[in-house]
């Protein structure tokens, strides 16, 4: 049953129509299909125990992603943004 549905959908998708042509043309005016981008890395920003510094950690295993200790949370966030990351907040 599913094979027949897939075959029918495939056949319909390959049919050219004025409506599909117009839709593609409008999409092209807006820049076309979006480019594939790398997945954003996710980071955790935590205060460093025993000091005033902030660490950027990998949330999967809690390991530091870089050897740098930031003096302010905003500086750590800036590093994350510059490195194509999406910060994750965990308190």
C-alpha cells in the first residue's frame, strides 16, 4: 500500500504545471532555496568554581571547550556568538 502511495506522490511531484512554475519563480525572487548551513554548536556557560571566572563547556559531557577562562559572562557569550554557537544557559 505504501509503495503505491509513494509511487503516486512521486509521479505527481514530477508533473510540471503553471502553478508550480509560478511558485518556483516567486521563490527565486526571494533568493531561492536556503543554503545549507552548518549546525549551530551548543555551549553551556558556567561560573568557575572557586573563582570569579566563567567557563564555556560542552553540555554533552561538561568538559571545557576551550582553555580560556572569561572574566565576565558577557565576554563568554561574545566568544560563543563569534564561534557560531548558540548559548545554552544552565544555572
